[in-house]
C-alpha cells in the first residue's frame, strides 16, 4: 500500500527528520513504522477523493482494494481535480489505537497484493 501511495501521491511522503532527536526518542525502525502508517492513512484519504461514490458499509478488504485500484487509475488517467464525493473512510479501524489502525491498513494492503496474504507484525520491534 505504501508503494502505491508513494507512487501516486509522492507529495504526501514525509521528509526524513532534520535532526537526530526524533531518531533518539524512538529509534529508526519505530519512527519509520509510524511514518508509514501516517503516510498510508494520508494516501487513503487522498485516494478516497477519487472514488465515484461512498465506500459501502461492511466492504471487505478485497472490495476496498478494488475501489482503491479504480480510484488510482482514475487519478492517473484524468490527472485533474477529483470527483466531489462524500467523505469516505478506507481501511477503517475496528477499534482504538495504533494497533487497530495498523491491522485495518494491513488487511487492505494484503488485498492489494497480487500474491498470497502474508502475516505482519502489529508493532515495531
């Protein structure tokens, strides 16, 4: 998912920290983990503006992946302003906190992959 977001909306990718304070507080892998969550969530927000309608209630990760692919294709072919759509949430978390948010992102990210579903860690080590 991050690669799709980075390729489609490169302006959303955060710049590396200008100083070592952020790295010292969390460590490089934890910082990268949280940055990727933010970048994916920002990318999905941008992609949602290219949907042609709302995300159906109870849409599965596979159905959301199809909506994402269609929205990205629409963005790449039109390149103009997005459709005026109502607010839509892709990969909506089912609970509170980073772990629930990450689990929802990973479910849709796995559905975006052409290969088999993989297992992911729920938090950085």
